């Protein structure tokens, strides 16, 4: 898109939306939010950037092929689900650190599961959208 | 009995799929890793089966949520057997794919998708939650969509449109059925539903819900009025894909029908009549369809339909003996159908065509191979003592006990049609003199392959043939197994008690 | 409110079925999407509609004392929507490919796999 306003705005929007998506990801356990919504938001941030500057520039920002985010996220999500198996709890049981961390709050296996989902959603959405855009 | 390790068959396939994703484009590494993971999965499922057989039903409540609230994973003997058989088929197909798949397909992530598909199957066999079953179904069908369309040829795309649209419709109907179940009982745990559904006065609504489930699973398992997508699509992908589809996907539908119509909906008389009618018509249409076709892939496609009809007979009669036959046949059918599609792949590799009119002289040129291929072909017909034979005895006996003479007639007719088709195929492909037949020129044929490559084609066929010989010759073991499963299915008290962790009061 | 939802669900299913019965591939996908949305709304409705009672147990109590909204259908609908999103995007890509290879939108012309013997 050629619009100057859109281009200028999108350069500011990208970091803001990415930060906001991480915020959404972290607050997700007891409040509305979580990996899925956060991931979608991050993907939209990159999409807006690609509308403004074209696919090539967006790919340069992302550096790695978004397809690789999917296996990484999947391993993280299922790995966090498998951890309880080692302490003889059922699959996907939430295990938590005793003390809350600064800024992040309580950290447990659910957070890692959500991060995994976040990465998978970014990877999948961007792959779908990029391949649709490229094939048009 | 609580045991959190029963999710391992699912997790190992998942790990296989994700690890293979990291080796994108490195197809040789993928081949080795896929075989390795499939072998590990086979060992794990044997372990699970032995555990369940010796110690009874194993349950885990994922996330440590108590039974009706969380998602339960249940390994009863039926589920564990299905996991074992599908791991066997998965192992064979993994090896066969390593030999037979073209490089272009492998580069588009064939192996990861194969493992995700088997993961979906294992999940569906182990879950005790109806919505989770829906999710596993979706995992399976989306993987199968990808496997079917990877080639991108005209025929495959046409087949895929039919397959995708019908399966999407089936999923939607399944979802509507789940909505009704949830509205009626307020629960999604199958064991919990089984208890609560008895208290509902309005049997009409329950029959409607059962009808929705029957249509949804019926489309997936290709029974009579909903089967036409199968012969239109199953012969289009390569043999390894057809093998996993023909062997396992339709059987997943049958599994779901057996599970839901024994546990949840119980032997309703109205449903019994419908099942009997569906069974008879499925046998007839599948058998007749197989008679008129000349492409091996299509013939096997129609034979799948015909034999799904056999399995529905057991649900139509709905006695313990009849279900025993169905379970026995299910075990036999997964092994044999997977094997048959691989055999058709080998024949395609030898001669470059699957049209039985253009094939011939196989017995003269490859006598040992032909004898090997005879095992799955004649197991399918059910020539005693091969594996397809025993189940029919139980059905006929159960039919005589309940005076369902028409169904017996259809079983005999279906067996006869199968025999006719296989005999015709044997005559055309193996015994007909092979001189003067057109031979296509392009591509590498079987006799040009190196020894190790040949074994990648032959080993899975040998492996599954040995399994089906075992099912036939050691039938007493499988009969004991299917008797136990049928007993559990007819009387699901043990299942419900283990899942919910309560003691039911016997009426 | 229930009546309104029931009517919407009925309309979505009717529209979906009508679109499925058309001969165009594109309309078939639209029909499947409409049916999927109808099914999702049905699950939502089956959890019973409750207004202004969140499924939160009040402080100091151990169980619910009054009527509460059922949280489960929302989780189910979310799952179904996500799955539907994946399947539908796949189906759309597929019909695009089919349209490019076969150069037709008419389902009646997709019969070469059935005609050969």
C-alpha cells in the first residue's frame, strides 16, 4: 500500500503490538488472554507491516522462516505437558515454582505451554498468510 | 487403575512428527528416523497392550482434573488392541513409504504428516471424552487431507475435493451431535454420559442424536448411502498413502461407531434395524462395485466398503457373539487392507499399471512374490484357515441364534462376491500369460531397483503377511482377545467404574 | 434470547445446506462454513444461556450457591472455531488449486475419477 500515513503508523505499530501480544501472553492464566490470542496479535503485527512494506521486507525483519516456529512451539508445549509424567503426575498437570518471579508473576508449566502455543500460532498464521499472499 | 504413562503412544508419535519437522528437506534422515520412531512406537504399544491385558483398564485424568470434568484417557482392551494394530500398520507403512515415496512428496513433509496422522488415530483410540474424540478426528482428517493432496495432480485434486467436502460435513454433523449430547446430559465424558443418558425420558431426542452420530461416523467409515467419496478418492494417492487410508481411516469410523453405540446409545431396537439395513446394503453395493471395476485401487476401494458392511452386521445383530465377530474382523481387516494397498503398489512398480486387463504373467515372472501376495488376497476372501474366515463363523452363528437369516444371506453373498473378485484378479494378474501386454516405458521399474531398495518394498508386505498368518493360524488367541473385548463392550460397567473411579449399583 | 439464537441456528443450517446443494465449488465451501458456524452456536446454546452470573465461586464459599453460567461451551466453541479455521483455510487453498488446474468451478465436471473403470 502506498499510503504514507499507513506506512508511518505501521513502523510504530509493529513494536507496540508485539509488546502488547507478550503482555497478553503473560497475563493469560487467570485473566483474559493467553498464547492463542497473543500469537494472533503478533501475527497481525507482522501482517500489517507486510501490507505497508511488502512481503520481502517483513521476511527480512522476522529473519527465520516462520515455518520453523511451529515445531519449536510444539516441542515446548508438549514438553511442558510431559514434565509432570516424570514426577508421576498425569499428563498436562500444572506444576508451579514456589515463588513468583519479578514482573512475570507465578511461573509454571502452564506458562511454557502457552509460550509454545504462542509460537505455533505465529508460525502457522504467518505461513498460511504468506503462502496465500505469494500465490495470488 | 491409574497410570499416567498410557499417553505414551500418542506422545511418541507426536515427538516423531515434530523431530522430523526439524529435518525438513533432509529426506534420507527422515526415512531412518521415521522407521526408528515407528519401531519405538510399536514397542510401546506392545507394552501398553500387555499392561492392559494383565492388569485391566488403565486410566489417566489429564491435568489431574477429576473424571467427569477433565479429559480422561482410557486404555481398555479394545483401545489398547486398536493402538497395537495401528502401530503395526504404521510401522509397515513407514518402511514402505521410505521405499516407495517420490522425493518431491517427501520434501513437502510427508513423514511428519504421517506421524501426526497416526498420533490422531492413537489419540482417538485412547480418549475417553467425546469432544476430545472430535479433536482427534480433526487431527486425523487434516493430516489425511495433506497426504492426499501433496501430489497436486488433476486426479488427486478431484478426489481430494470430494474427500475434503464430505469429511468437513461429517465433522460438522459430529459437532452438532456433541452439542445435543452436551445439552441432554451436561457432560462430555463418555463414561459419565453412559450413566446419565439412561435417566432421560425423551427417547426420541436420543434416537435423533444417535442418528447424527451414525451419519457422521458413517460418512467417515463409508457405509451404504454415504460411501461414494471413497472409491472416488482412495485410488488417487500413491500406494503408501492409500494403504494408511484404506487400512486405518475407515476403521477409525467403525471404531467410533462401535464405541458410541455400545457405551452411549446401548442396543436400541430401532437403531438395530437401521444398522442391519445399512449393513446389508453396504455389503451389496461394495461387492457389486468391486465386480465391475478393473483398476486394482478401485477394486480394493469397493472391497473396503463391502467389508465395512460385514462389520456393521455385528452391530445390527448386537449380541456378544456378533460383536466378537466384528472385533475379530476389525483386527484382521486393518492388517490385510493395509497390506493389499501395498501389494497393489508393488504391482504398479513392477508393471507400471494397475489395470488388471493390462497386467499378467506375474506368477511366471515372480513366483515367490506372487505366493507372498496370495496371502493377503486370500486372507481377504476368508479361505480357511486364513484370517478372514473366523469372524464369519461368529456372525453366522449369532445370526442363527437371533434368526437374522437375511443378514446371514448377505454375509454369504458378500463373501462370494469377494471370492469372485479376488479369483478374477488372481486369474488376470497372476495366471494370465504376460506376453503381448503393453509395458509403459518411463520411470524405474521394480527389477531395476537395487537389493536394499527392493527389500523396502517387500519387507512391509512380508511383515504384515506374517501378522495376518498369525491371526489366521493362531486364531484361538485372537478369539480369546475378541471375546474379552466383546464382553467388555456389551457390559461397560467395568469401563465406567474405572473411568469415574466409583462403584456402580447393579440393578 | 434463546428463541433468537434458535432462529439464527436454523437459518445458518438452512443456508449452509442450500449452499451445499449448489453446483459451484466456491458455494460449497461457503455452505460448509455456514454449517460450521451453526454448529458452534448450537453448542453455545446447549450450555444454557445465563445472564450476569459468572462461573466464579464467591469468597468464603466452597460450592456455587446460585445459578451460574456454564464456562465449558465457550472452551468447546473456541476449540471448534480454531479447528474450523484450519480446515476452512485448507479447503479454500484447495479449491483455488483445483480451480487453477481444472479451470472450472462446476462440481459436475469433477467426475473423471468416477467415470474411468
